[in-house]
């Protein structure tokens, strides 16, 4: 951690409980962790461990039942849906397992989406989206629809989209889960490249092999952090 | 920034509608038919109202009719004067003619009579009047000349035939002018055939000088009715009041409650007729409005389906920073674009239908600008109202649930 620098993300004693009839499910039961600027962190855990709940909270799609969560020092609890949408737009770049591109929009328009909600003018959006597609190696594919692209290409469009708003954090949920080994490796190589350029990345996965591509691995089990350390040790 | 995001919503809506063109068209069909029927049906209603107005104007402009007797239930409607006990005199007529607000007058009495030409018989209504009848009633001879003051003064036995009466009695072979006919056995010479009024009752009448009528047909000296043309459309109420006052004075009566005459004002007749036509228009408009509502329900149905189908898209947009308001506007704009384009197409179809009705259907149809504005506003409101609920549902989706939706 840089001396005196505030972490990009600081989770303190985060709890997420779901009330289901008579029982309460403690999906997260006191998770604390910091993520500093420029870190590449994997969050790993088997299904049902609470990692999805954690990812939803980190991504500001959900708010904790208890505990505090700050992004760049800004507290997130108790914010309205509108403010949360703003924070997602500004701070988080989502990358999903199933890409989640809008099927009727071409690659350029998909990359532009977050910029629409950020309020950028059409021309600025176009230029930025074209630059980003160039950066992920899809310079000539701007006008292709998702259905006309391969899985790896689709995920690269999704990465370009995640980068579009210059977010503080890239939040990737099983980004290689729908890809074959070779394509998955290409995507992980792209993450490494982005990390080298200074991006902060959080990669959520159940696969220890993939988790190892990060510098640091946080292991979640039964709603608690059970290990947190350099990739070599924790995974 | 707000307007920019809104502008994007319109763009997104158009892209989405283009993306499923066939479904979008079918969705707008309900509103299209609603707007078209609103335009076309109110055009028919308007046309009917204008037609009534036209036919009343053809009675004569600025016309007041003074009838003998007490007003009946249907006092405003033009009455057949043959079964009225006459109470109006030549002095009354002169006094009314002298009023400032009165332009022209003519007396009128009528009776049924047996008309005969050679060996043909026909039953007609004989109307006694004077030389000013054509001017007052806006009804002129098509052939020959209407009898003048001299013929009236000298009780000449001359007659003007309605266009239908002429054909019924004389056939089409005989030159009517100069033909000798008999009315109730008395000989009359035909001097004129009147133009058709497009009204069988009027066209089957026979006009003779009022002096001859009183002496030979009905007997007595009084008139059943007086036709009065006021000097100005805007002064008809005043003219009516002046006539009533004058006649009350002449007949030495205290008030209209005791009067042995009454005045039918063309404006009242027009008002009553227009009221009927207005109700008709309102009724047709109501039917059309119902079909717009049905069209709106169709839009709501499709928008609900669309929101469900695009749950995942909504989740993605929310994850990327769309606020509930952005999602609401996107779907609302989509519904409004659907309903307004349906409305505009419907307006075009309605105008075309109204034109076809009058061109090929022989119906009077007149599209009013008001109905076009109404159809447009109605389709806009339909989109806002029926698109509102689906759009609200979309905006309330939980992004996590929406992203998980298959």
C-alpha cells in the first residue's frame, strides 16, 4: 500500500443476511478486506461460499446488511438506487461470464453504453469506443453484432465496455467460464496486460488455476475470508 | 446532460422498434384503427351537421315564420300550414313589412287539393302566396315567371308548379308553361315551374296567388302563416321580438302566453338540428375513443412482454450505470413512439377514409382540424398511460435478479 493512500475499496465487517421464511441465510458473515490501487486480486471459493454475494456488494448491485464499504473513501451504505447507479457507472467496470452484450447493438454501440449513462456526447462516445476496440484488438469489428463474433471476441468487446468509463476497478465474474482453454488464456493475458498498465482488477472465480493469474488471492468459505495472501500461498 | 440521455432513449426506442418491425406494426394497429375511426366517424358526424345547416339555409336566409295558433310540441319544425286555423291578416303583414328589421315578407296558406290535367289526376298541396315568395324562401322558377303583384291584385287564376308536381301532372311531353290545369275543378294556367329543392314535399307543391287561393280554394280572409326575411342574420332575435310586439299590439293581446300566433326562428331550428348532429358526432367520437383505449391495452400487453423478454438487457444496462429513471424513460418512449406512430398513420387513414366516403359513398364527410388534434393527443396519452405501467415495472427490477434472468 502506498503510504497515506486510501484503498480503492475498503470492506469492513460486511454482513449480508437473507431472511427466507423462518431461517436466516448468512451469505456473508463479517468480511473485511482492502483492495489498493493497481492490485490484481482473485476472490475464490466454491459455489455457495458467498463469493457471489460479495461480488454483488463490491459491484454496488447490492448493499450489505451490516458493515461498512467505501470506494475511494466514499461510503456506499444507505445510498439510493440512483446514487448506486452513478457509482457503478463511474467506479466499476463489469465483465461477466456470459459477456452480456446487447444482441441488437453492434460492438461499438455496446462499448458506448456506459458512456451514454455518463452523459457523453455522441461523437466523444464513438471516438472512445473505437479507441477501446482498437486496444482490445477488434479495431475492424466495430460494426459487427455480437452474434457475428466468436466467444473470445465477445469477451474482448465486454472488456472494452468495462474500460469505457475509466472505472476504479474492473470486476470480472468468471470471465473465462464460457470460453475454451486457449481463448480463456488469451483473456487472462489481457488482464495481465491491463494490470501492468496500472488497472485495478478483481477476478471472481471458483477455479484455483485461474485465480493464480492474480497477484493476491482471497479465499471465501461459508461467508468468511479464510485465506488472504500472495497468489503462491493462498491458492 | 438530462436531455442528452433522453435523446438517447428516443434513439434506443427507435432501434428497438425497427428491430421487431412486424410486431411493432401489429402493436400499433389498434391505435391506428382507433385514430382512423375517430377522424372518419367525426368527419361523418360533422358532414351530417353541415348538411342539415345547408338544407336549412336553402329554406331561405334569415327566415322567420309567423304561424297562426299556439306553438305545438314541435313548434320549431316547419309545419304544414294546411291544417292551421288562420289568424293572421293583411294588416298584420303590412305592419310587419314596415318594421325596420324586416327586409321582405310574404303570406302563406295552404290546402290539399285535387289537381287535374286532361285525364290525369294527382293530389297536391296548393300554397297561396304573393309575388315575394321566391325572394323570401330563396326558391326561384326554373322555367317561366313567378306571378307578380298585378296577378295577385287581380286574383288571376295562375299557378307555379313544383318540379315534381309538374312531372306528376303533366308528364314530360307537354310544355308546362301555358298548360291549363284544374285545382279542385277550378281552371288555372301554369306560368312557372319551380327549381327543385331536393325535397319531395316542397317539390310536389303548387303555388297560386294568395288572393285567388282565399277566394277559390280555402275561403276566408286570413293567412295561416307569414314568411319574414330579417335584414340581418345577427338581428334575427331582435326582429322576432319586434314582430311579436307588433302583432300583440295589433291583436290587442297582453302577452305571448295569450297569443294566437307564434314565431319560428330559423336559428332555433338550426340550433336544434345542430344539437342532434352534435350528439351524433359525440357518440361516434366516443366509439372511436373506446377503440383507442383498446389499442392502448394492446400496447400495454406488448410492452409487458417486451419488458419480460428484455429483463437481462435491463439488468446489464443497470449494471453499466442506467438509473431507474433512464430505464423508465426508455420503455415509456418506446410505448409513446409506438402509439404516436400508430396515431399518425391512423390520422392519415382516417382522412383518406373520410375522403373516400364523400367521393365514392355519396356521404357528407368533413374532417375537422379539431378531430386531428384530438386523435393525435389521444394517441400520445394512450402511449403515456398504457406504457407507464410496463415502464415502471422495468425500472423497479432488481439488477441482480435481472442479470440472472434466462
